[in-house]
C-alpha cells in the first residue's frame, strides 16, 4: 500500500487535468455551503429574536386558573375470569378562572429552583379614548417593581421611563402603535372605560415590545387602578414567572402545576404554532440549499466517471507497478476530498461574508414582531451542518467512480477489453 502523500499527489494531477469541470463542481460546493449557512443564520436570527421578544413580554411561565380534581379515573369492571382495570382521565378537572391568593402562590413559586421572579397581573378588555378617537384595547394591571423582574418592560420604553410611571399612581404606559393611532404623547391624558366605569390617566411613557399586535392594543396601569377599573378586587388574571433556563420551562411547568393545583403554561406551549412555523422554515431552507450541493455532487460524480474511463491505461500502469486496489480507490476518493475541503473552506468564508452583509441591511418588518434591520444568528452549528451535508454528498459522488477504478485489471486494458 502506497503512502497517503503519494496517492494524494496522483489524485491532484488527475484532478487538474479536468480543471474546468472540477471548477464548476467546486463552485457548486462553495455556493451551496455558503447559502446553506446564510439561510440558516437568517432563519435562526428571526426565530431567536421572536423568542427573546416573547420572553421579554410574557415571561417563561404563566400560572393561571386554579383547578379542582373531580373524576380522576374510570374503573372498568372485570369480566368473568379477568381482573378489572382503571383508565386515567385527563379532563377530570373543574377550573376556576384567575388566581385567588396571588401572594401565597408567589411565595410558593419562589421556592422552585431556577425561578428568578414572579409578578401578579390583572388583564381585561377596555375602551381607550383620547379626544374624539376611541379604540378597543386591553389594560394590564401590574406592580412595577415586581414586573421588572419578569419582563423587559424597563428596556422597552421609548418615551418616558418606568421610574416616572412607578411614582405616578394614576399614570399609564401606552404601546407605541396605540399612541400613533390616538395621536398622544407623554403628559397627555386618556380615558379607559369598562362596564360603565370610566377613569382618567396621565400618560407616563410609551413602550415598544416589538410585538405589533401587543403594541397596538395594550396599556399598563398600576394593579390597584386595574382592580378598581375592572371591578375585580380579589383575583388576578395570572402570575408571570421568569426562570433562569427558558429551555427547561415545560418540565418546570409540570412540577408547578402538580404542586400548586393551578394551570401552568410554558412559553413553548403558548407559542407552539409559531415555533413550528420557524422549524419548518429552517428545514425547508436547509433542504433547498442542499439541492445546490447535490447538483455539485452530480458534477463531481460525472467528472470522476469520465476520468476513470479516460485514465484507464494510467490506472493499469499504476496497478502493474504495485498499486493495490485500495490505493486506486483512495486516489479517486482523494480527488473528491480535495474538492470538498477547498469548496467547504471557501464556502465558510463566503457564508460568513453574506451573513455579515445581511446583518447590516436595513429592513422594516411589522407583524408578529417588529424590526428595522435584518436579523441573523452566528452559530458554529450552521457551519458544521453545511460541512456534514456537503461531505455526505461528495463521499457518495466519489465512492462509485472510485470503486469502479479499483476494479480495473491491467491485463484487460492491455488486451483492450477493460472498461
């Protein structure tokens, strides 16, 4: 068996003899790898921004309705000669809307590992009026100091400050899209109406969460004010919870629900439909870009197959001077490896350049979230995934011609019967 260096040198010489065809295949690998990295960075960027926005607005967990177990299981009677069995029933619960003792629940929540904050929230539908304009919206009653621990509201203020709101009992925070619709600014007054009750509030600040629907319809007031406006002096709608590790939210939610006898929803459960959309987009873009690499692989296969046919005499000579079948097979595999390594490395550079350029591009998006520039995520896994896909395609494309070359017999070539 010949040395790796010697086989690699022969592979390189065979390769440069078909430089035009191999350059086309190389270009396919380069662009396939680059666009794979770019599309994954872009899709992941928007997904991660959406997740950060959701967590910053709604927290990782939401403790909601109290439940009481009614029928937990159904017993099936035994037939003659058999034992009976019991079927658990998931729907054997009656729910009581809201939370009756929020302070006790919060104290219990703080005992769970990983919980960094919990805050009571009272929410309800209202009519919001300013001057001659009136729109439907939702009021959220909060305790500012506690709510800061479970949201990014402090950093979402674009006019005014949360400190001003905290010190102003009749203050109100308004979403930026809602402020545009009502044509109001900090310092102005607006009215909130609910079931015949009307209360007047001074705008202490304007916020932008990045969720267009939320910013268009929601306002924040102090929890005592929300109780008086909504006429709900005892219960709160839910408790918003923030945890150290958002990825573990479903497991934590299950533990809390069992211990507290309240419905607990993780952010993954609440946003399941949108997370599925992003997952499908990520897979779809990956498959689309993989087709470019696949086409490049077909080019490599075609080029190596031609080399095997055109270089059959050289292969026969190599076999006759002592090269083994394994050496011949490796020579052709090394040709694919050379194209793969060069194409992947250049593709890494081009993919990083495209990602950096896209990150600086201005783009205005308003919908499920708001952004004014392209969003990307820099992750080494995008590069690893692209390299793995390209590697699989190139190995398969090079393996068939390599095995065919290894079967060439010197005697058949000399007699003119070799294929």
